C-alpha cells in the first residue's frame, strides 16, 4: 500500500497482508452464533449500563457512555451493528452484573463467554478495532476480578498487542491512511477516545504485570492528562494515570540505579492524590510492589521508605472495608489487606507490629462479609504467618533467657497479647485444607 501511495496511484491497494502465506488453505469463517439480543432484554442491558457507569466508568473512563447507549439501543431495536459492539457491551453487562448481582452468576458467565468467543474468533480478530480493543480491556478487568493472575496478565498483554496493531500508540500524524481527508477527519473525531483506550490498556498491563512479577508490554506511550475544564467531576481516570506513571518499570539492570529509581518512584507515588476507594487500594498495591523490589535489592530498607509504605497501607484499610460493605468486589479488596499484613510482618519493627491489629480486624470483617474460599484462605494464611512470627520470637526469647540467666515472663501479653495469636486462635481453621501455594504465588510474596 505504501508503494502505491508513493506512486500516487489513483486507487492505491487496500490495507492488507499481501502474500503473507501461500494461501493453500481457506481461512475459518466466523464461529460465533450466540444471539445476545435474544438472551437479554434491552431494559436489563440499560440497567446494567447504569451500574457500570456508576462503578467502573469513573476509574476506567475509556468509553463515551452516551454514544454507547445510542448505539446499543439501535443494535437491540433497529439494526445489528456488528460483533465488535457485542463484545464491548458484553463486557459492560458482565461488569455491571458483577457489581450489582443483577444477573444470575450463570447468565453473567454466559454473557462474558460470548465476549470471549467474539474476541478470540479467528475471523473477527483479523481486523482490530476500537470496539474490540475496548472489549479486551473490559474482559481484562473482569478476568482480573474473577480468575487467576496468569490469565489476567495474558489478557492485558493481548490488549496491548492489539493497541499496537491498531496504531493507537502512535500520534495521529504518524498514521498512514489510504482514505484521504475523510479518514483523517474520522480519526481526529475519536482522538481522545484513542488516547484513553491506549492509556487505560497500558495501566492495566503495568498494574497486573508489576504485581505478578511479569514483563510489561511497553509501547512507549506518552501519558496525556486531560486539562479541559468541561471534564465531568466524577472522571477519576487521570488519577489512575498518575498512579501508574509514578511506577518505575523493571528495565534497569544496574542494581544501584534501580534502587534509586524505586526510591524515587515510591516518593512520587506517595505524592499522587486519589479520591476513589479502589484507586486508594491500587496505590497501596503499587507501593507494596515497589517495597518488595527494594527489599530484594538491599537488606536494610531506609526507615523513611518503610514509613511511606506503612502510611499508604494504613490508608487502604478503610477503603477496603467500605468497598466490601458496598458489595463492590474490586479485585484488590482482599489482596491489598492481605499483602499489607505480609508487609508488616516482614518489616518486623515495633511500628509495623502496632499496625497489625487493624489490618487483621479489617481482613476478618472482609472475610466474614464475603465468605468465599479465597477470602477465608487469606485470613487463615495471615494468621498462620503471624503465628509463625510469634513462634520465632518466642524461640529467640528462650535463647536470650538461657544466656542471661533470667526467667522472663512467657505470657504473650508482654509481646502484645491483644493481637498476637495463640494456638487457640487457629482452632477454627484446623479443618481448613493445606495452604494453596498457587494462591500465595499469585499474590507475589517476594518478602
């Protein structure tokens, strides 16, 4: 196509993968047959879109919701607007149901499976589009909230590769079009949407990869902040950008330079102000991820850095409790609190141990409210780690007693008995199966 443009051909060749393979086999046709509009009524879709607008859209503001309402109403009542739109609206429906319980779990899963079938279909995925990439972003959010870390990371990476394939990471003046001025005008009309989608996709990829200790698909995006005064007051997506922008990626192999980058990243992260409870948890997750990396690079973490990590962690506890009380199951309502307990145990100072009671109480409240396997397992594991720390301290005291010749009190109250668990605190978990190490690895416990 580029050669055709350079030759100033009257009708340049269409954008196509010319001669990519010998062509001896036919490509598969579209295998998606599920009828979404018959499965769920427009009234239910509209209700779930409202839930999505109030819960997910403020922090992942990648869609023009007013325009999406119009398109979906047309899709349900007038004429079909394609599978790309169905993949997108299926993600909206599933997330709206996740945050409201409006659909049955089976129906919610079926709608999300429809999005998966579309997005992974060999015929549909030949041509990446704005709708399909947005659909992948919503699928990534849903998978991160309901599935395993490896699957979420793969979804986020696929999304980034589609961003690259569609050229959303490129400035408009770098995009080559064969459609002339009309195509350029169409791109300019959705310029803000292109930027938002690319940046939200990058945020998800960095957050998931950084927490899980995996590589980031770095397309060299330039972080753009909306400075317009007409932005809605509930648009908190720029705050998400600010958090992720502060994080230093794992690109520097020099340990000294890397340590300085992490220290600066933690300082910059501390300065980012966020207003939404979910973003407060994300801020804590990123702080814990930075702390783990610092801990691996140096045996003695400076006290100022430890104070920053603990301050950010403490601020996340009320946010986690509020989100659970609101029945908003963001992916980190359990994980952030659990990670904070692990960090406090690892820091192992008087200041860190004093913060454990509130963290454990928060995790107890969350586990009781959710009453799921993963929440209960996290609570059991946290208590197990605290008990192991206590036993280690008891052994140390016993050694010191023998050396000093004094017989010090062994009552755990002298060690902070208001929170340090005795064996009786684990009685209710005696029937709990052995700890799921895949769960722990998924939490990236590099402590």
